[in-house]
C-alpha cells in the first residue's frame, strides 16, 4: 500500500495532460515537428509521444499507426495547398491555368506555408508509405475538384498533368534548388509555366 502511493502520485499530471482536449493537438504539433526534423523513416510513434509529453498508447488511441499519424499531421500542413482547386473553380476556364499556377507557387513562396510543405514532400520522396499518403491527399483534396470542373473525357489525365507541371516546378525550385530556377523571379516563372498548365487543362 505504501509502495503504491508514490506511483499514484506520479500519474495524475500525465493522466490529466492525456485526458485534456489539447492532448490531440499537442500530438499533432509534435508529429509535424518530428517528421520535419527526422523524416518519415527515422520517426517513431514513441518519439512523437515523447515530444508531445504523452504515453505512446495515447498516440495509437487517437491516430492508430505511424502512417495514420503522418496523414493526420500533414493534412494540416497541406491545408493551404488544398484550396488550390478554388482557383480553377472560380472564374472562366480560359484563365484557370494562370490562377492555379499563381496560387500554388504563392503557397510555396511564403515561408510560413512552405516550411511544413517541405517536410511533407521530403518524406514522400524518401518513403513509399509517406508517398502513398501524399498521393491520397492530392487525389482526394485537389485533383478530384479540378476534374469535376473540366468538361473533357480525359479530365483526370488533364488534371494530373497540370499538377505534375506544378509539383515538378516547386520540387526543382524549393527542394532540389536547381539554378537558375531556384532564384528566378516568381512572376517570370508564372509567365512561363501558366500557359503550359492552361494547355493541359483546356487544349483540345
């Protein structure tokens, strides 16, 4: 009885933090930070739990596997990019290429939105499980909406080619940092890339 008392006294702070509504948010914040620093392969549920100050079982309780934690964490980081289809949905299709290009590149030019996206892309490039999560997010939250806006029998291919043009551009500019693309003026890039994106979307 006397031995159990110290253990019970040691549990309440952790139990209280685990049961608090903010525990889930702390886990997500920690997951984004750890995935960003270590990448997908070197991140573990135990490491995320340690960074969040909770028991690993709580991470599994809220999210399940490491892949599911990764998807939940990057969904928030990916959120600014998921609004990109709005650029296609709003306004005439003949200007959608420039609007979409300007929006996507704008998200990547802003350091606040670029930093978490870099962690997502680097993990996706280096790990198949992370890449699968990234593909699901792109397909579910971006491409599906663009496809719905296009009036063409090959709308899915068109949307994917437009996305490939933009993803390739940001990869070379911000991840691989190939010059002179990496230091080129954003407006110059938009002027050159937007017509190609427009061709993918609407060319007969």
